[in-house]
C-alpha cells in the first residue's frame, strides 16, 4: 500500500455523497462505504478531519422565497444530521470520532473548540465538523477551508461526483477537458465552480492544496491522499 505524505487532512464530503442513488436522505450502505474508506486513512496513521454538506437533506440556496439566512441555518442543522450518521458508521467500524458543532447543541455534539479538535486528532480520533462555519452566507466548502486552516491540515481532499475539475460541465458537454493541475487564481479567473470563491481564496491565502477526486470508486479517498489517483490538484 502506498504511503500517505500527509499527516493531517481535511476531507470534504458533499451531503449528496451520503444519499447514494436515492439522491435524498441517508443511505447507510453508502455511509458505511465512506466510513470504511476513512478507516483506511486512519489505519495508515493519517489524522482526519471531515466536513460534510447537507444537500441530501436541504439546500439553503434553494429555499424558494425564504429568507437566505434562515435557509442557511436550516442547512447547517442538516449537516449535523449527516455528521451524526457518519459518526455512527465510523464507530460501527471501531473508529473513535468526535463531532464538534459550530452551533452549540451540547446535548448532541461537542461545541467547536479548535484546540480540543486538534487534541482529538492527535489522539487518532476522526473529528467531524458539523454546522458549517456557524454563519449564514457561507458554504460548507468555506467551512472546510476555514477548519482546514485552523487545524493546520496539509490538504483538503475534495470528494466530488465527477473525477476532477473540467473546463465545462462534463455531464453536459462531451468535449469538456479535465485539468490535471490548476492554481487558485485560474480557478477564480476561469470561474470554475469547483468550490465557491470564498473557499478558494481561503485556501490560496493559507497555502492549502485542494485534491479533487470522485468518490464513486471504492478506495478513492485513500488513493487521493496517497497521490495514487486523483482528478485535479489545485495549488499555488
Ligand atoms: P480527552 O479529554 O482527550 O480524553 O477527550 P474526550 O473527548 O474523551 O473527553 P471528554 O471526557 O470530555 O468526552 C467524553 C465524551 O463526551 C466524548 O464522546 C465527547 O464527544 C463527549 N462530549 C464532551 N463534551 C461534550 C458536549 O459538550 N456535548 C456532548 N454532546 N458531548 C460531549
């Protein structure tokens, strides 16, 4: 098995990743597969932080005529549901985890405390950061970039449905071309929708490489972390 050059990584999962084929809710078979893949990293001695989205339950920006902030708060709560589901699947495999929430809900999860999160990681626990950044108008991508910077993760493993960053939507255009490498400025200038611009800027300012890969094949999280296989790497 390949070595991982990273000691500490931030894994960003979209909420849809938990939904499996249904596209909605949580498919526990899928959650188990993701947990098994995270276990591969933990078994290699990699410290894993994870941020999970909520698109399988609620999409703030699709809140119809809703007040944006309220819709975003609903999305943050939905990330907590996903975080607890992932925690459960990881614990089923015997992996110690802690969920820390950016919105205090002590009965359910620890509050987010940076130093405590780092301590958990040092002890080999997977830390799942729930409730995004706790602020409306920010995405869970931005939360992943922010927490990655805070915990000094060496990279963001950005799990996607497609296997990298393309110049246009590969689901719509047959002639879409995949980038092997990109720098942050190109992502912003070309308007590539890999992460929102706030998240990209945070990564750029803090020198956090983003490794984009598709979650569809078993083993891809480990492969992305070891450099064995990934779609696109975004770096300076
Ligand atoms: P160490 O001090 O490094 O051993 O970490 P620890 O997380 O084991 O310490 P602690 O005894 O504080 O936590 C034990 C359990 O309680 C863990 O599962 C924590 O996630 C959980 N826990 C700690 N604080 C809170 C909290 O504020 N709310 C909830 N819901 N759980 C908490």
